[in-house]
């Protein structure tokens, strides 16, 4: 248990130094608290950035899938009309409008 007694000795010497130098101890404590707050804030920001990036990628993928699903003649619902206008006997190629 020699290591435990050496830890107690260090703690006692630090405590006595803090009692004899209260202003320095307060400044040192504030610096440690500030450093801990900075580290926690940095970790939180990194986590938020990761979450935002994942959400952005999901939205981007969803928008791409939606645009693929809604693009093109077949998806727009004009497939039947286009084949009747330009097909083999369609209105524009061989139908009434083409003969006039």
C-alpha cells in the first residue's frame, strides 16, 4: 500500500498549497473547468456535425430517388398520349393532322 500512501501525501501537499494560495488555486480551477467545457463542447459539435451530415445524405438520396421516380414519360402519366401522338398510326405521324 505504499502507492496509496504516496497518493495521500501528494493530495495533502496539493491541499496545503491550495490553502496558502487561494487566488492561484481559483485561477487554476477555472482553467481546468474551461478546458473541460471546451472539450465537451467540441465533442458535442462533432457529434452534431456527423448527425447533420447523415441527415443531409438521407435527404439527398430521397430527393434523387423521388426525382428518378417522377421523371420520364412513363412516370409522368403521358406514356399513353405520347404513343398515340407519335406512334405508327399516331395523330402527328399518320393521323388526321398529318394528312391536312
